[in-house]
C-alpha cells in the first residue's frame, strides 16, 4: 500500500524506467496507469491481471463506506478460503481454490489503490497489508504442501522426501519475495523523488515502542507478526547481499545523480526481480498450477529453476551491483559490509 496521492508518482526518465505518461490515454486505462508506482518494479502479472481487476473493483468501492483496511481483511478471507479448498476434497475444490486465491490477490492490490484514491494511506494500513500477505502465503502454501503430500502414502521414505522438498520450496519462496521487496524499495528510494514506502526494522521498532492505545489485535497480534516479518527479512538481506542496506530511512534525499547511478548498476537486475520473484507471481503461479492439479510441477519449477536463477545468477550479480552503486554514490551505512 502506498503513501502518495493518485497520479503523484511518476517514474524517472532514466534508462530502463518506463514512463506512465507514455501509456495510451483512453478512459479506464488512463486512470489505471496513474495508480501504478513505477513499471520498472511492478510485477507483470500484477500490471496485466491483478491490478486492472483491482482498479475496476476500486472504482466500484470508491463511493461506498468500505475502507481500505476492510478490503485487506476481505483479501485475507479469500486467501484462507483458497487454503480451505486445498485441504478439502469436494468436487472441483482445486479450481475453486485457485479462483479464491486470485480473488485474494485482486483485493490485496485494491486496498492500496483505494487508499491512494481517497488520500487515506496510513502506516498502519501498510503494516496490515504486510501481515495479510504473510497470513495468506502461509495458509495457501501450507494447503499446497498438503495437496502434494496427500498424493503419497505416509510415512514412506518417498513421502518424507517429497515433504522435505515442499518445505524447501516454501522457505526459499519466502526468500524470493522478501528480496524482491528489498530491492524494489531500494530501487524506488533512489530513483523516485516521492517514494516513501518501505520501513526498516529500526523505524518500525521505534514506532511500536512509542505507540499509544490500540486494540488487542493491533498490539498483541498484528504488531508482533509485522515486527517478526521485518526483522526476518532484514536478517536475510544481510546474508544474501552484505553490500546493500535495509536501513531505508538513512538513504538521504533524492538526487538525479544517485538515481542515474543506481539505475545504471541495478536497473537490469530489477527487471529480473520483478518478473519472477514477487508475491503476486508466487500466488498466481500457485493458482494457475492448482487449477490443473499440477502443484508438484510448480514446486519443481520454483525449487530448481528459480533457485538456480536466484542463487546462481542473481545473488553474485546483485552483490556486485550493490557494492558498485553504493561505492560510486559514496554512501556507507551501518549495516553494510565494507567494500
């Protein structure tokens, strides 16, 4: 969920960043393009499937009293419904589960669009959105593991091997989406003069400790889950790429020079991150393959192909890009390894 008004965010005219104003201005699509932060970081499956449907939904919800946070809750409900279908065995349960998951993704995109349209974006809304993504991913991936495991007799060695592969796919999948979020936030912090989303652990912790009031759900459930997620992501960022930084609040003000430097070193890699490793791509892949009851095929693709790209290609090149970009900018932050 974003923190800028609709239409206030524009990608920079630097190499590799597509301009929103270049898109056709024909009513629905003209308004839709303005809701996107930057096509340089948006996942294709979100741009062409989830977000257009979400924008249509947002236009319907705009005149109603339904709030963005309520839309987030609805996305959780559909995600849990999709997981329930996976754990069940009624006719067409896999297809219905797939439809529920896609619907969840659409509502997940709509909450931020609705907040930006109304000018009611909030830090709590972004926190709730992060908690929702985590809850849905755990439920849906857990259901997927159940579906695959149920095809094998327990507790045979083959079943245990398949279970181990499923868990490995789930864990590395969380690494994929976490690192995409990291590099998306870093990219936008450097290349967009208005982008303020993305919160580091230190800032989130300070906000938690200075909070006043709040419901039981917020204080005892949402906050602990959110802090755990941000801290876990920060820890993995340091292991994956010690030359980047998760201290987004210390990046300093935007400058065109730093934008050009970061784009030159990391722009091409950002296109790989957005194409294959985001949360939208993950849930759409689960939905697509589950509709044909082929989740084990998707597991192999993610475990073998995407991990080969993630660890074998992206990791060394992203480290080199981060190291070169931060060094050229003369920026050294407390959580970075020395170049």
